C-alpha cells in the first residue's frame, strides 16, 4: 500500500522564510534541500533549463502534490505543448503525477470569454 503524507503549510512557506534565528535558518535550509532535490531532477533530465530554477520547482511541487492543473503564463518552459511529452516521461520515471500545464485562458469556458 502506498503511503501518503499531509504536508502542512509551514513546510512550503519555510522555503521563503527570511528570519535569521538559527532555528529558522536551519529549517529553511532543510526545506530548500528537500524541495530542490525534486526540482534538480527536472533540470538533470533537461525538462527545465538550469536557469530559471523556479520553473522546475513549480513543476516539482505541482507534480508531487498531484495538482490537477499547473496554471501559468510561462509558455516557454511550462505551458508548452512541445515540452509536455518530455515532462510526462520524466514524471513517469520518477513515479510522479503529471498535472495539466495550462494558461488561465485555456481554463475559461467559451461563455466566460467576452
């Protein structure tokens, strides 16, 4: 049976923690190491360029948390049909869910568009 983990909001928020107390700094470092490992796999397999790291991190988070959609205006690295098969293959190799990578416009129904 596959195990699941509920990750409370302080975990991802510590990625951007700016407090300088030693405990906060240590938690920020551990959190970044944990998330950056997943993002690094996307860069290693050339799904995302080495820079910007943020794109790989967004994809890692959306994939890990099994988000149905990753909504973005970034059509170069994320909402890009020519990259989707590569992303799907790498996610399958890592055992990760594949979210739909799309822009807000694509989610609007025809009656929502004026």
